[in-house]
């Protein structure tokens, strides 16, 4: 599907996830497939409720109690061979070993991941010691050097401080330090900078880019911001209502979007530098109720190009060449209209 | 840049040296040990019919500024002179019925569509008390007005009998806008009005705000952290940092000839959804200092790469300069030198 | 729930969903969660039965609650007297039913009275903050730091023993916790943007706090009233047992228990104190089940 220059480390195929809360069944993910490559950043972009966080949580087996993976596979290439994450027990020993050591995750709100009653240093030590047999002293030394790597000033002092003594940006750095404690091969970042200011966001992205290159890490960055995608992504997957509607390299998806949703999304956001008279084209309507989904293509009711077939069935994945995938019956017509 | 259509613009609201300090209390006896200087000496003119964008990062005091003008926070110092239909008055000094009349002229739209409507009340219920307060007593009349307001924000009439939990974020935000319009205000403070909305909904609400501005001749004080949004809606932009306005100019002018080092860094940090444009990012070191103990001199100096000894001791004032005939206010000792490339 | 039971639940839902059987219900989520809670429902049923029996006491028993029958003293359960008689020959079953009227009245009345005062103060002061709130808060702290039994003893000696005085004392000692609960609710609600919107219209404090804020705190308030009712019933029983509660000539659950102070009755006439003890236990348990069910139903963090 993608170029073979970089080794695939995590592959998701045809993933279906259902939620069963409130006595209803919400088909949160349908046929989600993508692969992550070493040393590359894959951005999943979409609006709230599109299933982007569900995808991340499925990889980490962190789905809520009343939900499950119905079908599909999540395959992780560890050094010792393939691991099918979807078949592991949610809180079994194997899964716990993967979490943190092989695949680490950072969240939007660092306060949910850091325990307020322990010092930051202690929490990083814990992380190191739970996955590696090292002495307390060695772990403490590593914690200091990790914080230093993450750009925390005066790390020797700050390891002894509590999360509330850190600023928002510093907390996010501390959380990344914790995530990096066991040098994972995959980093999942779920809206890591949404709660931060843009200047701090820029600092965190700088750090993530550095880590990606230095450690040859695969990063899954989940965001709702097309600007972030343009800045950070090597590969992009656009999600809408539980489906990946378009995927490919950042150039392919952003410069020549094939799916009407991607195109509409790009046209609906004001772009810095285009001035007051730029044309904004809002997407009409609202995202459908997840319990009352349209039968065919999920975007059809809001789509300007919808044809009768779109209302009946979900379009299959179409390869446009060089790994550019789109799920749309009318993509040819649309790219024609655009030119 | 097109020439100004009406060069003599009417000043609707004149904010002078406004300060809003919140006491920091500690200990058993709640002694005041310091102040959060949320708004620290802001002077701004707001012209009738314009959209003035107020941008800045969290903690810069932009929201407090908006709330102080609406008397939702009490000011410590300064004045807000507003041109009411029957003459100029300082909003901060108003009391009782005079203040109520002022509230008819100034309204606010909030950020969070999920907490800005009362979940226990129908949409009509959220409108009823404000309408009654301003003289519409009969239920029939109230209903007619609410229906008209809903129509203004492109929502059907029957929504008024429903509860907020039946609506999406975008619809709720429109209802919030309609509620602000219910008293026919002249000036609306939009406090991060689109920040919490999904990107595809943002554009709908932004367009709606522009449409309403034309129809009702509204003046907006558009408070946001999102420079891309503010570039699209605002006529003029004021950039705030640590309770102070550091730069103020017409939108195009500000983006074309950015003067303040902070604004430059802020602009360069914004991710742009256009991969054909790659820019050089100006990295900013460290965090915004605490507004309890803002640095002496220029508030931005600890993070500024052009910082000199003068910046550390001497606070710059917001002074007008001109470039290509446009008035451009900036508060930086070295703005001129930086603009001319004499400082590196 | 075990993982297998969970899987079965999910299978069932999936099948129904695929058949298109599931519809978004108009009944609120909270109500559905409450009806699905079997403990709460059985508590509610028990509560209704017991209250109903107390109200219908004259229909269920032919004796009067204070009818003395000196020929039948301390007769064990059996013919004529379902639960036997006490030391002066009063029918125990009848006394439990009539006593329930007073006990439940004391419990519910005190809880409602305490709620009225505590919540009114808490709603207004919690919204306004400032000196009013500080004064009430300090007062409530003082009230809560007195050992209640001493406070009650003092008040009983001052105002004397009567049913109404007992309720008055319970209200006096009970409002601080209601105040604090209402206040904390208001403190979180007042930060919401719709309150600021009302302030921007210049709507008065009374209207904002009582009309717009209070309805959003009604869930926790209701839970608190139920649980307080149970607490006051227990307190009435405890105080009456000590002889500090309702005057002894009036039948209440606590007053029936009072005779168990006599070691002879405690040892030899179990029917005098055991049934009423069980009735109190089950009644309080029922209320607590309902209260807990209401709390869980109102809690959005618990899935259902």
C-alpha cells in the first residue's frame, strides 16, 4: 500500500470496533486499515466522533469495558516476531509488556497521565523499573537525562517536583519523557497539543520531530487540525464517521485531495496569510447521529457529488497509485471538476 | 490595501488604562499576598461597526478584558467610555437601572456551546428571563421574538420547545448567538466563539457572524487564540501578552509588516494547512511568565531574542508608528530597528 | 460483571441492533439506569409496602396503639396478637404500625425541613459567595463540630420533650450538611457559561440562583434528602431508646425499643424488641438502596 523504503512496524487491517454503551450498539470503526512505518509520522485527522481516538485506544487495548474489537487485525512487528495485538488479553501480562515498552502513548491532558501525588521523577523511575531490571539509582539517573533530553531546564531539581508545579508545556514534556523511558518503537500521540498554546505546541512538535529522526520511531499523531497535519505528517489518514475515507502521503492528500470530505474540510478552514477576503465554504449539515448512520457512504448526505449509489453502499478502497487510497465512487469526476 | 472608505470613524468605546487584578489569597485568614495582573493597563479604541480581534495565548488576559467590559469581572482601575444613544458614559461607573440599560447595548457569546445553555430549560426558557427583564412580558410576544431570533441564525421555530441536549455544538452556538441578539445589542464580545467547534462547523458560524454583523450593524470584539480565524474575521487586531496590548494594527497591515517580536514568533508558530508553503519557524524559549509576578521592563523580554538592557528595566509604551500611511501601534523599544533589519 | 457475561450482553445488543430493533429511547438515561438497578427497585417496593402499611394501620389491626390490656401482659406471639404484647399488654404489631407513622413523619419531616433551610441558604450563598457565605459556613462548621447527642440533650432540657421539638432539633442539627452539599453544587454550577450569560443580561441573583441553578442540582439534593430521612429515623430510634426523643406515651419505633432497656424483657420477651428492630433495619436499608440507586443513576460517569 505504501512505499517500501521504510519498514512497516504496525499494521491494522479491516478493523471493526463496536461500542455497547447506553443499551445501544455504536459501530465506531468500520474497516479501518493502515500501516505505520519506522521513522515516519502518520497523522489521523478528523472531527470529533470520527473514531480517531478509538483507533489509538484499540492499538493500546485501552477501550472501555462495554466495547470490543469485532473483527480485523492489529499486527505489531516486535524484534522477536509478529504479535497480534487484537488477540491479546486486555490486561494480560503480554499486553502490559507491550504498553510502554514497545508502544507508548501520550494524551491531550497530561494531568490524566501523571499522578498528582507523586513527583515527576518518581513516576518516570517507576516506568523504567517496571519494564527493565535496573537499580533505583540507575533509573533515577536515567530520569534526569530523559527530562534533559525533552528540554526541561534544571532537570536535577525538577525531577523532585510534583506535576502541579510544572506548566502545561512542561507537563507534556514530562509525559513524553515518561513515554520515552523505555525507548518504545511506536509513539501514539492523541491530540498532544490541543490544550497548549501555539508557541508551546511548536516546541513540542520540534521535540517530536527530533525523536522521530533520532530514534527511528514510528509516530501516530491524532489531530483535528489540518495545519498540524501539514506541519508534521509524512502519511495522512482522513477519518469520517468511523471510516478512513482517504489516505496517502501528506503531499498526495493535502495537495491533491481526492475525497470530497477532505476537499471540503480544506476549503472550510481559514488559512493564515490568505487575508480577510479568502473564500470559506462551510460543509453543509451536521455529522450524523452515530446511532442513526446513513446506509451507504457516511458522507453522502452532506456531499455535493453524491450519486444514487453513494446512498446505498459504502464505497470500497480505491488505489490511485503510489499508495494514495480513496473511498469514493465519484473521485474521478471530482478531481476533474477541481481542474 | 484599499483606502479607508470612511476615514473619520466613530469611536464606539474607548478603553483607557484598564486594569483588572485578582487578589491571590493565602492562609487561614485569607490574606491577600499578591495580585494576578490579568489585564494590566490596556487602552484601546473600538470603532462602530468594526470587528476588533483580540489575540493572545492563554493567560494573556484577553478573556478577562472582555468580561471586565461587560462588568462580569470588576476592574481595579481605568475607564471604559461607551457612546450610548444618549451620550457617553463610563461603563465601569454605572449602577442599577443605568447598568441594566448598558447591558442592552453590550452582549457576549461564549466559548463552550455545551455549558452556555441551561440543560434544565428549553431553548425558549433560556430566552424568557432576559426578554422579560427588558420589557417583553407577554408570552406570545416573547415566542414571536424567539422565533425571529432563531430564524436569524438559520434555525427552525420549533427548536424553541426543545432542550439543549438535543442539539449539536454548532446549533447550540447559534442559539447562544441568538440569545445575545435578543436585546438588540450594538457590541458583542465573542469570547473564543468558534474555538470549541469542529472545523467543518467553524466556517458556518463564522459566516453567520459576518452576516449578522451586516444585518444588525454590530460591532464585534472578537477574542481568540486562533490567528487564522481572526485574520478572516477581524478588521483590526490587537495582540496581547501578559495583560498588555503589544501590537495593534489593521489586519492586513499587521500580517504584512509584523513589528513586535512576539507577534512574529506567534505567527511563525501557527501550523498552516498548506504544504506548499514552508516557513522558517522562530522558536520561542520557555513559558509565559506568571501574571502574579510579571517581569520588570518589557513583559516579553525574558523570551525575546532582541532583548537589550533597556528592555529589562524600561517598559515600552504602545506607541503609534506609520508604515505606508497605516497607523500601526507597537510596544517595543526596538521595533524600528528590527523592521529595518538593523538588529540580529 | 465477568468478561463472559459482558460478551453475552454485547452479542445480544449487536444482534438486536442489526435487526434494527434498538431505537433511541425517549426515557432518560438516568431513569433507565434506575429501573435496571434491582436493588433500588426492591428497596422502593419495600419502602412503599411499609409506608402503605403504616398509613393503613387502622385497617390492618383492630387494636388501638395505646390500648392497655393488663390481663395479657407480655404474651408471646400467637392467637389474638400477631406479634404478642408488651409489659402493659399493648399489641406490638399495632404499635409498630402506628409508631411507623410517627417515626417516618419525624424522619421525612426533619429531612425536608433541614433541606428547606440548608438548601435555600446554600443556593443563595453558594451563588453570591462573599461575607454571607463565610458567616453561614462558619456557623455550619460550629454546628457540625458539636457532638450531636450533647446538643440534643441540651436542647431537650431547654425546650422540653415533644414530637415537634424533636423535629425542630433534627432540623437544627441537620441543615449544615444540606447547606454544604447545596453550596458545593452551586459553586461548580456558577462557573458555567450560561450563568455568566444571565449575569450579562443583568438578571437578579435570586432568579439566577433559585430559578436557573437549583434545578440543575436537584439530583444530588434528592439523594441527600432520602439518605437523611434514613439517618433521622435511626437517630429518632436511638434518642427514644435513651428516653430523650418523642415522649414515651406516643408510640414510635424508638419508643417501642425503649423497653428493651429492661434486662428482663431483653432476655425473656424477644418479641417486644426484635420485630421493631428488624422493621427499622429493613426500612432504613430500603431507603438507602433507593438513595444509592438514585445517586448511581444521576452519575454520568457510570456506564449503563
